[in-house]
C-alpha cells in the first residue's frame, strides 16, 4: 500500500525533468552535475544516459555512492541517496531512449528519499521516506 508521503514523492519525481547528482572523485572530493532522468517505483530507481568518459561516469567507476535531488515546480524537492551502476549495452530503460554512439545507460538504486516541504514561516520540513525494494 502506498502512503501519502510516497504518493507525493512519486508525483514530484514524475513532474521533474532534471536531477542534480553528486559523485565522489577518486581523491574523495565531491563533484556535482545535472542530468535528465527517468524514475521507476517499487523498486525505486532513477535512470540516466551519459558518456562513459564524462567526469561523473568516471567517478562512478571508483565509488558507486551518490546523493542528489530533484526540484519540481519551485520548492518541491526530493533528495536521495543511492548506489549507481553502468548497465550493460542493450539494457532497456523504463521508457525507450535513443543512445548516441558511445553513450551508456546508468541506474541509481535508491536507498533513501527525503521529501523537503515548506513548513511554518520560512521553515523547511524534512520527511524521510524509505526506498521501496
């Protein structure tokens, strides 16, 4: 059964089009990029396309831990932590996506979601939503 928080989380992810993804460089310093994505639920996953020689793709080969967020419609924010992996050539995306020569499909297996909402006054309410296996 889907909770009200899960339903709101899903709606934001469906409306969003870009995610900000933080990776770790081999020296341990952080790096950030912005990517288009596709989302699936139960299991909770995010997919994106990238060239394997781009900095974030190189980072993922040395450390699969990532964090990121999706912002939709102003201040509707979903943050996440995940483990990333490059999928084998020919792996299907949730919705068909054309790959340019050399591009690869990547999958983020989400471990935790955080729904950030406007609270009273100028505050922010942080609601942790466990990822669905």
